[in-house]
C-alpha cells in the first residue's frame, strides 16, 4: 500500500493495479460478505483541508496510472455508457 501518496483515497485501486502490473490476478469470492462503512473512522470530506488532500491524491493517481486510465477498464461492460457514473445502459 502506498500510504505516502494515497492516505485515504484511491489506495485500494492503486493496490489492485500494482497486482495487475505484476502479472497476478485478483480473485473474487462471491460467497464472502464484507461491509464497508465509508468515512466511519475519519469523518466526511467536508473541510477545505480534506478536499485539498483528496484533490492532491486524485492528481497523483491520474499521473501514476495514466496508461490504464487512458485505455479504460477492460472489465467494464461495453453495454454501459461512460457519460455517467451510475452504469446507465448505452443508447447509441
């Protein structure tokens, strides 16, 4: 985990991309049930300082993984639009 550059945001995706870069696979087990309580321990991102930190981490992530971002997610369904973030069905 790259805790220096991704203290809060993007650390999970950064970790997964590192695994892929090593030629390894990420295994999904559909029988495991996990709960994630976003912001439960650190609070919400409503302060100017937290917003600045988030934006800095976002820019670092975009810089570090530019080639993957430009190629697009190979596992994202081509039936979904890229115009929204809620998995709308592509209409064109």
